[in-house]
């Protein structure tokens, strides 16, 4: 990375959310430091000041830069003359993303936002427009798209190695909401099943959007129309915990998408299979270092990370056979964003490989997808063409 | 099998179809003899008498019992005083099944028919009624349901080991029609894509019905409504070569069914996954000796044939670790039918384990399913409740 | 098989051993009939006449050709003028093979013998010499060598696709003797741990010889020297239940061989891995339809039966994706022997593909291997060059 | 980690070696920062000052603490009054470890040393003695022992879940030296095949020691005697590139160990299988998040990280289903050492879970093992009891 002259310093990262008990906050922090391009420098980890301080202390932060309120942090850090933050990461529950991301952008910070971009379409569109106007770098952490084999799959499709794409089958299966976790003290479950904090889609919004993004990312395509069947198996749930979706993509490909949080016993089963006229590929997040590729009439080839052309990947860390995982893929997004930000600072073009990070526009597509699926289901499970998707 | 006094002779089997070049004819012949309960004794293997004789010679048949016409065979064999056939197997293209099965039953032969039962609903229903009236044994070779681990899965669901079933995901993927095989001299392809011989469903009828039967068999359930999206990717095809179906089962379970013959590079990828409130199971035809079972919160258990309780299976041939395959599962149906027929001859009740063989009623359900899916797709992809399925 | 004119009848098979409770007897009977070339016509299934009759009845045999004594059977059948047996299969415990096979050959019958050929070296050598003198066909059922992917692996090595072979790693793991099965009424266990019936090697002789044969068969090689470490983990056992062997092959390749019947939880884990200068292959009996092949610097390719060139295999029964198993591989040996015998009857050359069946000479090598390993261990675990292997 | 009051600062790490082109240097740097407990503060990355500076710049180090000579670094840093290093990591070629580790310890630094501890037995023993005398913390990065499922396997064995251990089968397969890599400009290959830099064992020393350590670590055992067969397949190689070893462990267990760098097509195939009287376990480094466990008579259970009791692991980062890899396991050692060092600074006992890090004593055992195997092979492949292992 930047082989002929590194930038003179690590980038400074602030964080909103990710306090004690957070699942995704620590992931972002590890991801940010894994490739050595970011230092966590400030944080509003919780709206409870004591809890925020506890996280700041665990992260060895300067207590003066640990805040109990995110607005205060943005204000204080924006006016700082020295060691100003380069970027802020937002890792709060979904319903807060919009206001926080908006404030970060308005204060001039490059912004890294956990998905979804927002819970409402109009908010998502406003953010995308704002990001465009400010010219700031905005990354949305659809982290699964950063696995090396996924990027290789995308490159294979793009290079027409499979022939014209006909079928896009994606699924994301979890089982952790099979029982009534939200009534048993599981805090993740509590807000995930609450429309006020989670938004309109349950499993649909939490993991279905990851699946949809992954399918679109690899296939280089997006839905022309969809039809959704949402189910609420858990007693008393307002949001879906399982969703079956049929898709017709703009290219003419057909697809299925299944997202479930009641697939009892499943862990984090994101799987993608894409078939073209001449061949197919298959990938499973729980064995992410392998990509199975078949050309019709030939044996299945099991590609490993090294076979995928590490040159296509920005941060090649290890030879094949040395497994990388979830954190490395997540870190890839941070490494890519660091490259984009550093290039901006240094007044040069970013490495093209760093520009695959999902954007606010991708976030808009995700929010629209969730609302279209909810609307299709609400009407009894009907096909909805993109032009008929809910405008907000 | 019949451990305290075997029947005094092998059963005599006749066959219609299965001449030179047939794929499924030899499979039926191997399956019939594998467990040593049937001898092939007569055949009308082809409407071309010379070709029929060639197959008869390869099978070491008495030339006097090899026919160039199936009606002649039925007539001659029905009036035979000695060594009369016990049963006739029908292994011809789909459009012939109805007339042939009808003639077999009317002549008093137990009948074994390759799926589908018929291409038209009214024919299927007529056959089922006829089978009922005659009281003859009628077996339909939905062979995948006879794999030991599938029967074990059915027993697990039936014993409520997974809790109430919520999700039934089944798929059957092949790639052999990815290219224009029907224009390149592939005789299987030629009749499979021809509505006159194949019937209303392409991939839907050829393999989708297997997938649907398997799902129903294991779950002990059937569709309350469905919605289908049929595609014809191959240029000039009149029948679907890929089908995506959403299902709502009578139990309240939801499901997806995917059948494809254009999943380039896939071989014979029949997969079934069923999730209940407490656990799930997963099975893949290409590794049929294993059944993965997960109870939420516990490790995946990989059951092998021996773990499945061989006692539940009629013809336990080998200990676990000694893989059985497609032919053994197919032979299971013949072993079960032999037991049913022998019991009839001997005037005793058949072993209950032998009664899992699919029946003419199962065949009716399959034909109805195909027509309902075609109709759903014809109307643009709409939900069709069972009461609205095409009556014929 | 015999595509331009079949032989006019099935071959007639007699059997010695395989009475009630036998594991391998029914396997031979299924294997003999699976491809439709043999009819079981006579048997001395047990030295207990009533038990022999019970098996004969289950197999629908003519009671006049069911015997309570194998010498009587050979004598009676040898002098028969009509419907004389073509071949006799020997499926008794190891210590009986020699006398029975000798008698079969001396009476002029083609002979199919379960492994090992004999328990003593001199007996094995005498049999091989006798088989040679008589010119009769003699097949030894090292059945694992008949899996299609194994034959394909052999062809790959032979065609130098992997480069000069350097490493031959073979293992055969079972767990069924982890506990004291022989004291708990398991009849298989009783004779397997008894040197008088089993011979000099325990796990070594029962499954180690299969592993050694498989390695030699695929690599086209044999041991130049070996060093063995035999263990007796089960309390009171006279024979090894685990064996570790180092090998130097005549080609210069090195190898390890591990055979165990105390690998708790293992089923029938025969695995072979061979590495040449340019690539490697890997095969596992419990997933026998796949062969993994890697050329250095390229992705692993998973060959399926269809990729292996079915033309190289005598009895292609099913397309790839339709799994075959243990019985089909076993049946392959019978199909090959049928072809050899039919060719002899018809006075023509046998199909060359049918000649891969293990012979009495292969059986001699196996018996020598067992005794050499026992001797190496007896001396404390020393290298024994082939010229120093026990002569008897 | 230290949940009730974190230490007030990150620990400061220095590094010797790991300059441009190093494979393992960057791995140590990522591992050190992944869990946020270390900051890299100084380095002598290369004996070429310009190259050392380049690495320092890429790591954003203060140029004043980047050295072109490791002795200078130790001297300068040892006398520093402020921001003194807490620990130094040694990531140089093997022959340098002894002098560098000795100097680090003598200067009072906690020391983290890549394996092997030394190339000569006397050096290894001197280091272990020195570490003992100084009381400083000394960690040897046998990183594979830090995978969560490996630690869980160790806990299972220790808790007697498998019964008394009988068999320990370990292998470590790579293929990167199948061809003459050392003649083609591969710098790793150049020093790996050079006895002066690599030491007495080739594949034996590079990866065989990892395999031996892993086996001992999980089984809680060590060799009572061994017998080795070393091979040099690559033309002109002075060191082994493949090694086959038989082992008798002190507990009475038997084992095989295979390490190869000429297993063409293999990547980094470290596999461990251990069988006790009642059950077995199996682990493969290329799928490190799973541990297969079988109890005799029960189905195989596939344990995932979450099933393994994260409480047993110091740094639980992610729920099961979110794969961790090589870097996370490596980071575990750094997290554990950070805990040990922090506890020392804070005058408290370290978390017991942090004390599984391999020590200098483990390093001695590894060096002795290498020399014993070389000696066994030199004598023609004989059993060497521990008391007869080379003393130096």
C-alpha cells in the first residue's frame, strides 16, 4: 500500500456507538487498526457517559476525547485545531444512523457508517445527496463484499468468465431468533425486533440487505422487480424473522433470496451462487477462503485466496492456506477507506482497487429494496417493478 | 426380509421401455435384481422389434418373451398359464405412462411406473382411481425418497425431533441443458424439451416434481398454495428450464423450491433443508449417506447410515462407512414392492417399513403440482391456493 | 459389455461360506448379480447343514444344490453334466481360504476368493503357482481397487500426470475394536482377533493389506523395504489392532501406512494420497465418487465419476452426480471376472479393461507384506528390505 | 480482558527483523496490534539501514527509534528513560534467534521469539535457563496452538473426554518446495534450504516442529522415543524436504508425524487427529473454526468456535459463524503475552487462560526433537529413546 512513499501518519478515527455490550463496535475498532492505517482517537461510545468512559479506557483513549454525547463530540472535534479527526465511524442502532451521519458530513468528516444507511427512504436519499454535495468520502460497511474471494467472484463475472448471468441465488441463514430471545434478556434481540429501532424490515433489514448487496455486488446487477413473502414465526413479532424473495434482475437474470433468523441451528450462513451460460460459482461465508467454480463439462475447481489474484486485492496479508476471516474482510473496507482518505489528503488518485467500498448510493438501494419487499408482501405477495417501488 | 420362511421363488418382472440408449431402463433392471427378489422375465423394450430383441439378449431373456410392442406383451403375458409375470415396470417417456399403466392394471399386473404418473391431470386421476379399484400394488419411482437418510429424516420430523416445522427449502440443480443439447444429438434432451412427450413442465416436470415429492415426503406435508416463476433460458425452448417456486404448506410452513437444468456445472444437486422451531436438518443427494442435524445451541451432528437406525429400513445391506448410492436407493423401492407383492401372494400383511413406496396418489399430487405451477406462472406469477389449482 | 453379441447365458456361480450372520457373503451375492452376469446356482454356505439350507432358501436356490460341506459341493458340482458351475466364490474366514481355493482350482473351477489369499506365505505361493499351472481365472476381492475414481487415479499416475511419484500416504481407519467387542458377543470380532482364524496380522491383515494393495495398485509400485510398529491396545489381544508402517517403494517413493481398528469413532476410513513432482491426488472411500487432484500452482480440481473417463471403466452404470458406492465397486470385480470367463468360454480376448482384477500374485504380495511387517515389529521396529522379508 | 480496570496504556513493542520482503514480520505486527494491547514503538527491521527505515516509515514509527542494527536498538532502548519498550519481538531467520533473544533478555526486555528458539541444543538450553533466571516473560510463537478450537481440543483431552489417549496423528503438508524454488529467486526458499541459516532440519525444523508442538500441546504429552525417515527430493538439497516420523509418547500413545514441503499442491495443511479409548477428534488448520469430535457409537459432532466455550479463550472476538483465521490465532499469543506483561506491571496474577503461550522450555523440546529426528535418520532410521537423544 502506497509502496513508493507512505503518508506520514496514521489516520485519526472517531466512533459513535460501540459501548459496553456492543457486538459491532469492537469489530469496527479491530478492523480499523488491523492494517495499521487508523488510530482510534475519540469516541462517543454510549449516551451514558460512564459507559462511554469505560469503553474509552479499555481502548486507552485520552479521556478528554471520550464523550457521553455524539453531538458534543462532533462539535468539539470539528473545531479542534490539532490532531483533528480524519473520519468518524457510526456503529449505533439503525434508527440513529441518519441523524448521526448527516451531522458528521455537515461537520466535514469523512464518514463510515454501519448498514443500513437509514431506516427511511427519504433519509437515505438525503444522505446520499449530502455525501455527493460535500464530496466527502462515505463508506457503508456491507463488509461481506470485501472478502477476497467475493471480489474475485465479481471480477470473474465482470470478465465474462461464466457467460451471461442467468441465475443469482443468495441466502443468509441464522437461527438465533428461533426462540423468543427478545424476552430472555438478549439486548441484540430486543432492538432487532423493534420496528422503532430496527426499521421496516426484520431479518429482511438486518441480513437480507447484506444478501441483496452481495448479489448485486458480484453480479454487477440490480433488481428490476421483486416479489416477497415475509413471515413472523416468533410469537408476537411485529417484524419478519424470515423472508423469501423472488427477483428478476435488470440483466434478465432470475434469482431467489432467502434471509432467515429462525433457521434453527444455523450460525451465519451467507451463501451466494451465480450461474451463467457457461459456468457457475459458489461461495459460503463460513468457509470464506474458498470459491468453487465450475465450467460446464469440467471438474469443480476450488479456488483459494492465492488463486484469486492477490493483486486484485488491496491488502494482501497472507499466502493461501493461511485462513483469513470476518475481521480481515471488515478491515479491508477500512484499509480501502484509508487509502481513499490518504489519497485525498495527499492530493493524488486513490488506488482503483480501494474504490470497491459500498457507498451511500448502495445504501439507498438497500433501503429501497427493504421497503419494496415489505410493500410486495403487504399487498399479498405480488411482483413489484422498480418503477412501482415505494418512493419513500 | 421374511426371516422365518422366505417365499419360494423370485418374483417375475416384465418391462416396457428401456431399450438401447435408455438411461433409466438399465437402472430399473439393476434395481430390480440388486436385492435378489425379482427376475426380469419379459420385456417390450422398444417399439422397434430388433432393438427390443437386442436388449432382451443382453439381459439373457428367453427370446419368446421379448416383444416389439407393449400391447402384445401385456396380452400374451396376461394369458400365460405358467411363469406368469407378477409385475410390470414402465420406463418409457412420460406421455406414454398413462396408456401403458392403465393397460397393465386392467390386465391384472402389479405395476411399477417411472414418474410422472401421467402428463395430464385427468389421466393421473383416472389411473389412481383404477389402481384403487383393482386393489393392485402400484409403485411410482420417486426414487430419492428411498434413501435411508431421507427415510430417517422423515422419521425425525414425524417424531417431532425438530419441533413444529417452519421452513422447507428444496432444490434440484442440473446443468446439462445449459447449452442447446437438444440440437446436438442428445436424445434425452430432445424429448425432455418437447411438450408433446415431456408434458407441461420442463425442468419443473422432470426434476421439480422429485423435489416437491421429497419435501412433502420428509415433512409429511403438502402445499396449501404456491407461486411460480418459470424461465426458458435456452433459445427456442417451449418448456421451462428453470423454475423458482414459493410455497405455503398446509402446516403453516413456508418454503422455496428451485429446480434448474441450466445451473451450469451442476450434476444432480438435489438438496433438502428443513427447519423446525428447535432444530434443522440438511441432506444432499450427492453425499447421500450423511444427514446433518442441528439442534439450536448444539453442534451439528453428521448422522451416518448406521446412526439412522437401520431397523427403520427394510433392506439394510452394509454397515455405515460403506457408502450406498443411487442404485441402492432405487433398489429399495423394488425390495419394498417385492415385499408388498410377496405378502399379497402369501396372504399376509406386508412389513410396515415396505409401505413407504410412493403411490398413484402421490403421482396425482405431482401432476397437479406441475399444472398449478405452470398456471401460476402463466398468470404472471401469482399465488394459487390449492382450491384454485387447475382441475385438469 | 460385449456390445456386438452377448454370450448366450448368465454365468453360474457357486459359493463357499456366507451363511447366516456373515457380513461379506451377502455382499458377494449382491455384487455377483448387480450387473446381471452371474446367477447364484449352488452353495455350501455353512458347515451347519440347516444354516446352509436357510441361506439357500433365502436366495431361492434349488435345494439339491445347497450343501452342508464345501468338499461335497466341489465334488458334486465338478461331476455335474448339466448346468455346471462356471466359478466358485470363497467367502469364509481367512484360515480356510487356502484349502478351499486349492480344491476349487484342482476341480477346474474359476475361483473368486475373498482376501487374504491365505494366512501362510507358502500356502499363498502354492496357490499362485497352482492358478498359474491350471490357467484358470483367479480373482482376489481387493474390492477398493475397483472404485472408478481409483482406477482413474491409477490411469493418471500411469500417464505421468503427476510427475515422478515421491510420496504415497495411505490409511485405513476403523473404530469398531476400540472397546472389547470380542468379549461382548460380536462374532466378527471374535474371529478377527484370533490368530488361528485371522492369521498373523490383526488390523494389519484385515485392513492394512487393503491399504497396501490400494497404494500399490494406484502407484504401480511395491515396497522395497518397510518398518512396522504394531500395537495391541485392547486388553488381552494377541494380534495388533493398530499398525504404523514406514515404506520405501521400489520407485524411490516414500510412504506411510496407518491401519487401525481402535480409531474410536471412525467408520471405514480408507484414504489414499499420492504426490508426484508436479501434483497430487487424494481419495476417501467414504466419499468415493470424488477424486481431488491438484497440480502445483493451480486450484484443486474435484473430479467426479463422469470426469474420470467412464470409457476407462468397464461397467459404466450412471452419469456423474448419481452416487455409486461400495457395492457397485465390488460388483465391478464380478463384472470384470464375468467378462474374463465369458471371453474364455467364447474363445476370444477379454476386454483389456476387465483385467485390472487383483490376482493370486497380488494375494501373495499381500501375505508377504503382512509377514514382513510382523517380523519388522518383532525385531523392535527395524527396516526390512524385500530380500530380507520372511520367506515363509 | 481486565474487565474491572484496564491498564492505563498500551504496551510498547520493539521488533528485530521483519523488513521489506519478510513474510512473518508483518504477521507479527498485525498480531501485536489486532487486540489493541501493543503499539509498535521501535524496530531494527533490517541490517540494511535504508530498508529498516522504509519499514519504519510504512509503520508510521518515529524515525529516531528505527535502527539499522539490532544491537544498537537494544542498547539505545534499554537506556531510555521515557516510553521504554516493554517487549521485543524477534522475527529474523532461525540462526539469529539465539544471540538476539539472549541480548533482549540480558537487557531486561520481555521477549517474543519466532520459532525455533535456536538452531543448536546448547543455545536453546542456555536461553531457557537465562529466561528462567531473569524471570522475564518469554513467548515462543508456535502460533497454531493458539487457535480456539485447538485450545478447546486440549481442554477436552485434559478433561478425559476421549478416554486414555492411544493415537496421535499429526501432519503438516506444503507443496511450495516441490520445484527448485531456491534457484528461482524465492528468498524464503533460499534460506530455508540453507543449513547455515535454517539449522539442522529442513521441513522438519520449519514445520515439523510446529506439528510436534501442536501434538504435544493438545495431548499434554511428549515423545518417549522416535524414529525418523528424512528425504531430500529436491535436487541438490542438503536439508530434508519431507520427513516421516514414528513416535511413542510417554503416556503410551503411538503416533505418526508427517511434515512435507514437497506435497505438490498442498498449501498449509496442518492436521491433527487424536484418538482415545472412547472417542476421537480431528482438526485442520485450513478450516480452523471447526473441530470434529466423535465418540464411538455416536454421530460426528462438528464443534464451532462458540461451542468450544469462549470462556476458555482469552480474547473472544466474534460469535461462531463469523470465521476467525491465522492472524487472530497469532494475535491470541500477543493478547496473552500482553496480559502476562500487564499483570507483571500491575503486580497481580495473570489470567490463567493467558498462560498457554509456548515458552522457552517448549522451544528447547522442539530443538531437541529436531536433532533427535536427524540423528535417528542419520543412523539409518532407528528408534531413539529420549535418554539417547543427542545432548547437543
